[in-house]
C-alpha cells in the first residue's frame, strides 16, 4: 500500500507501534525493512523525510486489522 503526504510523523510511528503484525517499508530497490523495530524506524526513515514530512511510502502490512488501522490513519489522520 502507498501512503502519501504524511504530515504527522510522530502519529505515524504511533500507529505503526499499535499494529499487531509485521509492517514493512519497501525501498525503491525492493528491500523490505521491518518498521516494528525502533532502530529500523529511525534508520530507514531518516533519508525518506525532511522537516517532519513524508511525501510517499510503500508499506506492506500482513494483518487485516493493521491494514485497516493504516488506512484510517491515511484518510483521517487517526
């Protein structure tokens, strides 16, 4: 799934932390990085956003409820 125009990066990480299953960031090269890891969150996203704004991310969530949670965040910011 693609998430775009993430203005509240702190809330985005909070939503990731609430997910029950694995959530992965997919790099442009096709590498998958587990975003449930705090270290991976900091390292992988340091180059993706500047000024607290993320233009676009490709994510994979394996649990249906996590997909729903991420979609709710994307559309409602919650």
